[in-house]
C-alpha cells in the first residue's frame, strides 16, 4: 500500500509539472503577441519621425 501511495504522489507531481509547463508556454505566447501589437502600433509613428529627421538633415545639407 505504501508503494501505491508513493506512485500516486509521483504521478500527481509529474502532472502538476506538465500543467505548469503548459501555463508557462501560454504566458510566453501572450507576451510575444503583446510585444507584436506594441511594435505594430508604434511603427507608423517611428517611420514618420525618422522620415522627418532625414528630411531635416537633407535640407540642412543642401
């Protein structure tokens, strides 16, 4: 009976580890998606700022 109890504990802890790995993977996917959305939203403003800066520099050179 002691061996059965030990086996049950081992299986339960292995299952908990597997659930934790799955949760961690989901967290990383959500974080990557959030970073992608932030980059996609910031890119047009950044492009405009860079274009303006290069235009200003080109105007000063000429």
